[in-house]
């Protein structure tokens, strides 16, 4: 049997969408089984994880920043987001 040189080889990337869908289904099922208290505490954990990711991004953007400068930038970004959310809320509530 001769090799088929024009046949594309399957890529590892072909499995990524199926794997991502499987992981999402698993996470949804685990979340459904959580109690209210577990979900409540998970919110804080998610916020902490998001802050860590954001701080890593700040360090990448500003490799010369000290840890206190990284934290100050994180606080600035959080305050900016909070002000945007408040502005949007007041616009929706305005008559």
C-alpha cells in the first residue's frame, strides 16, 4: 500500500473543541451539585484568582514595577471598573 502524501494528518488541535466542551460540561455539573454556601465561597475564590491573573498581566506589561506598584495598579483598575459599573447602573435607573 502506498502512502497518501496529500492526505492531511490529524492535528492535536482537532480535539481541542471537543475537550473544551467536555471540561465545560464537567464544570457545570459540579457547580450544579454545589450547595449555596459552596457557591457563595467560590465567588471569593474566583475573584482572588482573577486578581492574581490581572497582577500577572500587570507584571508582564510593567516588568519594572515593584510589588506595591503592581498592587496600586490593580486597585486603580478595580476602582475604574467599579466606577464604570456604577455609571451604567445609574444610567439604567434614570427616568
